[in-house]
C-alpha cells in the first residue's frame, strides 16, 4: 500500500507541476508541486499552494481521495494487528482456565469415585 501511494505521489507531483507551472504563481519548482501533494495526501491542507487550473483541481481531488483511502487502510491495518494480538492473549487465558477447570473436574470425579468405594 505504501509503495503504491509513493508512486501515485511522484506521478501526481510531476503532473501537478506540468499543469500548474506558469499558471499558478505559487508553483515555481517541482518541490512546490511535491509539497502541495504531500500536504494534500496527508489531509493537512495548509492552503499555501492550491490548484488554479481545472486539471490541477481534478488531480487534487484524486490525491485527496487517495490520501483518505490510504489513511483508512493504515488505520485498519494497525487496528487489526492490535485486535489480533488481544484475541490471542484472551484465547491463551481462556485456554489456561479451561485446563484448570478440567483438572478440577478430574479431581472431583476421583473424589466421588473413592467415596463410592
């Protein structure tokens, strides 16, 4: 996922620079285009650079959607790992309790059996 986002970010930076250079007074170097897209994809949005051309706005929308999707993907992945870790811990605790309960039942059976004799 991260590699895909980086590729999209680089390609989009090149396209944004192509669309905005000469049209947008805030985009003078590739660094300016990369900065805009980095700020947009992370959903920070400082507002120091914004698209002025129609193509730049469409590209900005695509980057916004990509940033939201990537943030959701990252959040879901991290949460999933925490949940799996928690589930494993709970399973081991329950498993130990079941083992203890089984041994107590075995002892109880032996006690009942010995009293009958």
